């Protein structure tokens, strides 16, 4: 049978290799892109001047800038085809996604960094004012932000306890136990619940001091005043437990998948060699599961760094900031105090901290896995 | 109706609503064409019938009202609208209404009330429901980003600086003033409240003040009275009249049993509540900080220098710190919603300050167990009051200083300026607002769980409430506490300045730390003062001074 694929040097019927494009067409393409770019920049400049009240010519809203951006994108695409022929056509597959990402991710992030450098209180009569690094210096001296960061360290450390429990559950569900499928579904259920629902069902109902079943049980067990959210330590632990209850199934399901993908021959070989159950686990299963474990822990840490909903619903960060997370603090700064400039600085600084921390964690984890294996 | 005839009646003092109320209105107008005022007697009787009728829906003690009840009340109160709007006049008009959904009240009721209005006028309303704690953020974002996406808003007077001050609201037409019988409002809710630069913007639907709610059975209990005497108290066992007594009673009740259960005294609300929790510290502080010779109590009126760290406020903060160990063990995690609806109505605690909702819920809310054992008064006073001008504590010759906290000044309905360009839409929006602020409908709202409390002189007619099924002693006590708070000569009035909830929210965060023991009372108060100074500078000090003075009437 004849080969149906095109040789690499064959072009589609309407495709033109770049070196065969007439110079006039290339010039037209470059001119189109240049005109579109200049047009876009001119419209943006005009609108900035209008909004800063330098000129009286401009648009009431920024919507025309979006239209100009779309037009520029179209012109860019046409220009690519005109100047680069077949290569340009290929670029058209990528260009919409690239432009969309710039509009939806890159631009908002850069704009966010700009907002972080402004004094912008929504109630202020004078509106938004550029104030350089003032918000940053304020953040460094803010005891509430530092307290929230400290709490985040504790919350992240709790992930390791969650990991141990999740591993135990995964081993259990991987074993030949009765009603294994039923338990797998049951253990997954907390993950299907919204954290807000968990907050109300458990934090504000089951653990309610006066009538909550958990409080009643605690009284029967001899705890006189089972107030789960009144004392800083118990409140912090209670929040950790609520969050763990929701997300342990996530780690467990990842670990269970890892366990099921493990080669049975290795385990059987260990048993044939006379290894005990503990030795099999510690010297065979655990090392082989490390890559999955590291992935599960890192993903869980990333989720943990965003912890807010349970705290906002159950404690509002109290008592005395003991349960406050960075996200719940930023939420209050935005929502209750309309302090957009400072709140954005907190969020951007936290973003940088997360990126640096997770990058380090990934490097450390890959080195750790390599060394162990 | 002939225009000349109508205008003649209005000149004689009748409102449109009066004129057209009841089935016999046309006949009455014809009969009155020579005498004018003679026409008003029969509609007045019809109005009384209507008020008695709606108060029987569903009837006090007959369970919580449902959506069917809201619609029934809305339908019965539609006559005032019909006097100003023809059937189907607003066909094709679409309005967006932004309001709250706390406790399944506010917007939930408005929907029912406005359903018959929609059916009659042909307009259609879509709804934006917000939780109380999200309200401020949503509103501020809409203002700051120029994305006001609603035509009508349920809003409190404290936000008037943010909204009316920025020209975002529509001025109330005269026909609305007549339809809602504007003059019936209690005095403290009349202008300047609801106005900005002399223009009227608000249809008031609520009056707000913190009153003092207490358990009559606890303070009439012989065993507790005996124990009180045995504890060495020199006063008689009874409802505290001053904050000093509140503190003493709260500490005394710690560890005591009543009807087989732990009994607690005062309930504080230390957990932040989107800024609204600060009012509860304000209620503890007003008697200490609001001097009868000085209208200001939160800031110095001339400089906006915070008074939150003066000895009066620090004493109030210290009172909370001292009382918390005698309150339920999880009290540090209680916000006002918890103290009012999960604790007090459910039988925990014997004293709380709250808006009038406790009074209107205690007998009509299904979760209330204290319907027959609740009494009301104005907030407790103080044996002495701090004088900010002299820096001394004064003892008044008249006795304890009382200063009811007129917190929030009630909810109102405001129409946004964006409807002004469309005459039909503007009239529709104001008609909807006027329907919600109608005189008769408001009585029903005051009597049943609605989120609103009495705010009109006509709401204080006790026989109407008794006829509706309220116990006379109970309702007299409740209405007296409300009326005395509104009309008190030394009431502490809410400052209607932009960003007021930012001040409250910043304070809440610091207070939460102070109540948790991380700071002393004075340190916490100083930290709040510093945060408030910064906020004032950020929003604009000169403007804030001007607006604060205006809100105090200085």
C-alpha cells in the first residue's frame, strides 16, 4: 500500500513556503501588522490620556480597547500568513490561545502588580493614587499579615499528618477487605462536599458548643467545656481537622491509584525473600510510592495555601487571629475594608511567596526522590 | 377623575392614597366635591380595616409567615399604588433590585410584596440577593468601578455618604412623598437622614436603634433573688439599669442554674461581623462616651480625631474583657447573629442589646422559646459619663447618663440615578419603592419577622398590636423601648460618613485580638485609633470632617 502521508518538503495546495513569498506580499503583511500595532498603541495612549484628564478626546469605558485588541489580533494573524506563508498558517493555530492567555492571565497579573503599587480605597473621594512601595513597607510591618503567614506554616505542616492518615487509609482500601468498593466511595464523599457546606454541617452544627453532637460526645468523655473554637490551640486544631476531613480523600485516592499501579511481582519477591510486613512496607512499598507521595503532598500543600472558606465561615480568623489564613485576611481587607491597593499587594506578595516556595519544594522533592531511589 | 377635583382635594390636605382608598372612594369624592375634607372619613375607616386585616396574616402565634402571606399582604396594600399608576402602565419595564437575604428576610419578603405590584403594573423585577456581610463590599465595588447594575437598592443610611454623596441616586418625586405619607416618620428619621445636599433620596422602611432585651423570668426568680442577697449585693434583684449593674449581674450568674439549666447574664458578640459587630461595643460605650453636652462621641467633630481610645471607650472594651469569662464558654466565637438568634431566642443568656428584631421575632419566630418571658427597655445607663472636653468623668445631677445607640438609622429603599433618563422606568422604580415603604405594609413588617422595626408614629398605636394578638404588657414594653430610644434627647446618632464600615471593620479585627487577650484594652483602643486616623487620611480628612459635622447636625 502506498504511503499516504505527505513528504516533509511537500506543501498543501494553497500553502506557500516562506522563501517563495513575493516581496510585495511580505511588505503588505509587515505594513498591516505595523499599522495595527500603531493603531492599538494609539488607542490605548489616547484612552490613558483621556482617563487621566489630559485630553478631552476618548471613550467613556475601556471596552473599545478590547475591540482594538481583537482587531489587532486579527491583523496579526493575517500579517503572519502574508509574511510567513505556511509557517504563518501554522502560527494561526497557536495565536488565538496565546492572545487569549495574554488578555486573561498576563495582563491581569501585570495590572495586579500595578494596583498593588497604588493607594486605592473604594470610599476615597480622590480615587486611585500611585504610592510606590508604601503598601509593601506597610505589609512588612503588619502584625496581622505576619500572624496569618505563621498560621500558614502550621497549616502546611499539618499536611504531613494528613499524608500519614491518607496513606494508612489507602493501604487499607488496597487490601482485600470486605465491602472495599463501598468504603472507597464513602471515604471519597467529604471531597465531594463544598468546604462551606462542611463548615456549616460540621463546624457550626456538629461542633456547636450547646447542642452539637460532637460537643455532647466530648462532654460524655469528660471534657467539661467542649468549646472547639474558643481557645487558640483547640480552634487551630479544629480548623485543621475540618480541612483534613475534606481533603484527606484527595490524597488517599492518589495514593490508592499509586498502590494499585505497583508491580505485584516486587512485593511477592520481597515476601519470598522473607521480608516481614513492616519491612515490605518500609523498604519496598514506601520507596516505590515516593513519586506519587511527593505529587500528592505538593498538590495538597498548594490547596492548603489557599485555605480560606472554612475559616471565613466558622471563625472569621479568630479567636484573636489564631486561625486566620493569609487568604482569609486578604478577604477581609478587600471585602470589609475596601482597601483594594493594600489587599492586592498582600495577594501579590503571597503569590510570589507561593511560587518561590513551591519551586523550591519541587526541586527538593525531586532530589529527595532521586536520593532515596 | 377630573384633575381639578383631584387637585382641590390634595390642597385640602388629602394624599392620593387617602383619596382613592377603599371601594367607596369614588362616591366619597363625589360627595366631597363641595366640602373637600368630608371625603376623608370613609377612607380612613377603610384604612383601619385594612390594617386590622393584614395584621391577621398569618396571626401572631400562628407560625412564621410564608411567601403566600407576603403576597397576600402585598396585594391588600396595593391601593396606594393604584392611585398613582394605571394597570399595565409599566408593561415592558425591567428593574433590578439589590438587597439582603439575611435570615431569609428582606429581599425574600420584598419578592412576595412586589409580586402583586408586578402583576398590576406589568413591570418585571430581577433580584440581587446579598448576605449582610457581603453587602458593603458589593456596594463599594459597584460605586468605585462605575458598575452600578441595579435600579433600586435596599440600603442603610450610613452608606448615604458613599452613594448619594456621589450623585448615584434619583431624587424622590413629590408624589412618592405623598404616597408614603412621609410626615408619619418618627422625628429622628426625618431629614437630614435620607437627604444629601437638601435633596430627599430615601424611602424609609425601617427604624434602627439598639434596645435592651432581657428575660423577665430570670429577673423575677425568687431563688436567684435570694442568692443575690446572700452574695452581699446591696441592691434588689431586678433588671439592671446601668452597665455597672449589668457587669455585676453577669458575674453573679456565672455557675448558677435556672430551671435546671446553666443561666448566663449579658451576651457579648466579640466575633467580627463584617463591621456590623462594632455596633455592639458602641451600645456598651454610648452611656460612658456620649455626654449630653456634646453631640459627638465617636470622633472629635472638628478634627476627626478618634475618641475610641479615650477612657470611656476603653472602659467599655474592658467591660467586655471582664464579662467574657462569665459568659458561655464559646462566647468569643459568637457574632451578633449568634447572640440574637441562636442564643437569646433559644433561651441562652438573659440580657442582650439588639435591633428591634428580637422583639418582633420573640413571639413569631418558630425557633423562639422565650416568647412569654421577654421584656424590653432602652439601653442601660452609666453612673458617670466621660466629658471629652474636660477629660473628666461627670456625675449628672439627673442621675445615670442614658444614651440609646441609634445604630444604622434603619434600612431604606433608594432609586438609582441611572433610571432618570427613562421616565417610565423612573416612575416604575419609585412606585416599587413607595409600595415597599407604604404606611400599612410597614405596620405588618414591624409586627412580623421582616428585618425591620417600627419607624412611624402610626406604629406606636398599641390597640392595633393587641388586636393582632400581641399581649398588651409585652407590646407596650417593646414599643416603649423603641420609642424612648428614637426620641431620647441624648441618643448617640450614627455618623453618615463615607467608608464608615471600613472604620468598623478595622476596629473589629483589632477588638477580636483584644478580647482574645493578645492586647490590653488601652493598647487595642490605641491601635484602632491609629488605624482610623490612617483611614481618614486615605479617604480625605477635610471631606470627612464636613460630612461628620453634617451628620451630627453641628
